[in-house]
C-alpha cells in the first residue's frame, strides 16, 4: 500500500466533525462524549479493516475540536 502523508484536503473534510463534537460537548457532555468515542471507534475500525490511514482523519477532527474549543473559550470570556 502507498504510504500516506499529511493531506490538508482530507483533514479539512473532517474538521467540521470536530467542531460538531465541541458543540455537543458544550451543550450536553454525555452526548458529546458518546459522539466523540463513537467517531473514534468508527475511524479505528475503518483503519483496522481497510487500512486507510485513519490518523489523517483524526488529525482533522482534533484540529476542529481544539479550534472550536479555543473560539468558544474566547467568546465566553475565559
């Protein structure tokens, strides 16, 4: 299989999923955590079965999660 390297396009596709997770976690922590853990399980399972280098998707997710978390923190005034 061809070695995967960082893909900005692939990361940007998964960025909104991280933003959604941030919103869900802020709105209702248990729902946000279930969503996040379910998404991580989906990505792990996909990588285990089709070897698609899911870490690239996870990177985009984490960028969205972190970015949205920073924006929400600033908007709320720390």
